[in-house]
C-alpha cells in the first residue's frame, strides 16, 4: 500500500492493525473497505473531538443562559403519580 494512502482493505488492516491505529492517531482517519466498499473509518478520539476543550456543567449553564428561550409555551401535563410501596 502506498504510504500516503489512507484506505485499507480489511485483510490488510487486520494484518497491519497497529500501523492503522498509529496512522489514525498521527495522520487522521483511516478507511477500511470490504469487497471494495467503505466499511468503517478509524479515527483518534482527540481528532474526532476536533481538539476542543472538555466541557463542564458551568459551560452548559452559560449556554442555557445565553439562549433566548423558546417562542412557545409547553402545555402542563397531568402527572400519573401512581405510587407503590417497595420493601427494601
């Protein structure tokens, strides 16, 4: 296989799995084909996230506060609060 190619046959990917994984980490997504058709793409989690920082609960709160809110009201629903005792 050409060293610049990022498409692997299933047989070749199985035989060189460590290399496929290493290239996914260093060069980007690697495509594996079965009978000439794309079957899967192997990529590094860091590359898949796009190098973004890890989000926190504070980021979610800030995003919700920045949202102007919906243009509609949600109707109130009656709750079916049938409760039963559970022996623990």
